[in-house]
């Protein structure tokens, strides 16, 4: 599991550790890790042109001490001091003693021609975008060969990933002690580039703010059948989806469900003929969800149009329910809150905005707060789709983030496949939070396997779930 902790938690852990270490030892640990990462990125340190963008905080000190280490290895290191009178005195002295220099003029041009720019402008406590004096330097850094951010790209909110103005775009972020939520959640993740974690010895609490499943975590959660399994023990998922106008949504949701590990799929809706033509193993009913037969979980909403009766019957069932697409519009909030069985909502940003009564751009700019607010309003687990998929539990706790997706998944019907997949995982016994997280992880991997850099359709993604599953089992 990759864990991320908020600023206050990190600060408290740093204070506790610094009380037990010699003065300056913690910064030296960070600087050593930063310098090593910079050297790895450069490949050849001797003769490299390195520019440090130095603010007044500890991040500036980390950059200065790391710059001193690089200078001692033969790099030409220059520092741009954004607050000359408040630069870290020990770090500045170390840089000058190692042969580094402080730039007094032509800073932007030097930044553009650098082999490496080190962003130490603002630390994890910064809020809002870059100040006016730093913006031209951040823009110039985009023309440099590479940019490394110290702990977090300046201008990105460490706790939320929000970017409220100009910010540094890094190729690599070297973060200390633990990941920060803003490194894992878009839009901040996009600014961070690759992330390298340097262990500096922090003692952190058990529950993080944000967590990201890795292959081993997903492998441990997958509902792999045992020797005594049969189709009913593996779980039966019901799919109430599709309409005369959108029969394909039903086919795709069933496709995702069949690849999700459940033993059987019951389909209810007007697209039974289309479903059976593609998947003859599906159990099709035209009697409505309440009379379709026993299931361990329901998926409702993909392509359902305005059939509120279907949504009502599914919500009345005493089994876990996944609500997607049209179902989100038709499901009354108070009915969802009153359900005793788990509920998983799977909106994209536009649907989330409608449920919250706000604009799509506001949801996309503050994804972490949006998914938490939705989970609280509905008393349900919420999976917010996007470039990084977020899953927030009904009872609070750490938000799960998934970044396995690819832009090729932005295709019609891809969300229907995810709904069927996650619903099937719930029917197989996974909790809503785990089903949403594992489903998003497999769905993202499937998109990568199916696309491999080329356009794909949702049906390709559904078929590739088996390869994602196999990859997780083999390597997890």
C-alpha cells in the first residue's frame, strides 16, 4: 500500500524526530536523498548545469544542501534566491563553500539552459499558486532539460492536490518521509511527474489520509475460487441496465460483470436479446429486479433512461447495490441513506457536480473534497471516476486513489464495464470500498493492456480484464 499523510501529521512526526536527532540531521538526510535522485536523473553529474530555485523555507535549505553535494561532484550549480535575506544560512554557506554561485541577473535565461532545475521555492505548507516573482522562473523551467521538485511541486496544495494558480511542473518529485495526498490526486499528480520517496525515519500513525493499492494489495483482495466453489458460492450479480435507446450499455455492463469474478450474472431489462446474443451464459429475466431471483449484489443505472421503477426495486433489495449513470439521477438521496446494505455510487465529474449542485470544473479542481462530501451526503461509498479515480468510504477514513488508468479509457461505455466489474466483486464478497478500489485498478490495467498506445472501444477493455487479473495474480 502506498500511504499519504497530511501536512499537520507530517509536521508532528518531523518535530518528534528532530527532538531526538542532532540539529540539522534531518535536513541532511533529506538533502542526501535529493542529491542522489538528482544525480540519477542527470546520469553524468560532472559538468552538468544545475539551477536551484530557492525559497525561504526548509525546502530551500534542502535544495541548497543537495546543490552543495552536486557541486562537490563537479556540477556547475547556481542558486536563484527568491527571498535573499531569508535563504537558509547553513545551506547557502555549504553551497558557496562547494563552489556554487548565487545568480544576480539573467536568471530566467540560465534556468532555460539548465540541465536540471531544482524547485525549492515553497514547501508542503504553501497555499495557493506561486507568487508573481516566481512565475517567470517556473515558466522558464519548462524549457530546461529536467525539473526536480523538492517534496512537492511549488504551487500544489499538499493536502488536496488542488492547484489554485501558477505552479511548477516537475519531471520528478523527491518527497520525504511519506507521500503527500497532493502527489497522488489530480490535478496535483499531473504536476508531480514521477515520484521518488526518500525514507528519513518518520514515525507515522496507522491510518493515512489517502492510500493507493499496489499489485500485492489487489492480489490479496481478489476473490479467487477454491476447490469447493460453485457458481453460487462465487456470488451472483444482478445487472439492471440498458433501454431500447441504449441496449449496448446492458451488454457492456454484463461483460464487465462476467469478467469480475462472480459465478453468475442475472440480467433484467429490455436488452435481453442483445445480451444473450453476446453472452449466452447470462441468466435473463423480464420480471423486474424484485422477481429476478436471488443475487448477492445489484448493478443499476447504465443506459437505463428514465426507468425509476427499476431503480426503486433495486434500492429496496437487502444486498449491496452499485448505482451508476442514469441510476444516479433517479436514486433519491434519502432512500440511499436509509439503506441497511452497502451502496456504491460511481459518478464521473459531471454527474458528481449535479449531485452536489455545483459546477464540473469545481469538482475537477477539488476532487478529494468532492468525493468526501458526496460520501457524507449519501451515506455511501463513492467512486469518483477520472484520471485518478478516488474511492471514499461511507464512514470516512482514508480515501483510496487509483492511477492505473489511461486516457484511452475515455471512450463510450467504458464506465458501464467498470460498473459491472465492481458490482461483480461486491457479489463475490468484497466490501464496497474494496470492490470499488480493486475494480478501478483492474479496469485501469485492462485499459492499458487493451490500448497499448492505440485507440480502443469499451468491449476491448472488458475483454482485457482477464489479462489484468492474470497480471495481478502472477506478479502480486
